[in-house]
């Protein structure tokens, strides 16, 4: 049986977690940097918008169809660009 491919959301989570473990950083700290960098590049405050809509940030990103953009930003923050 073939395994399903990882979703972009899964790839982002894996990337951030691996980066945190490798660099002994707190997950929240790195996610904060990812969201801040996204805000600077796309002028969208994901955390605030998600809070205002009563959603989790990654759920909002999926709703906005911005998961590829978030993966690109996470790659830069985690030094994989």
C-alpha cells in the first residue's frame, strides 16, 4: 500500500520542529519568528487575524490558501532557502 504524500502543513510542522530540536529552541519562539516574517513579507498578521476569527493560525492559512507562501517563509526562517 502506498503512503500518502505529506501535506504542505505537515511539511511546515516537520521543518519547524526539526529546526527547534536541532538548535534547542522553543517551538513558540520559532513559530513567532515565522509569523512575524510572514507579516513583513505579505502584510498579513496571521496571529491577529486568526484570533479575530476564533481560528488556529494554520487553519486560517489553509482557509486563505497561503500554505505554500508560509512554507517558503518557514524555509527562510529555518535556513533552508
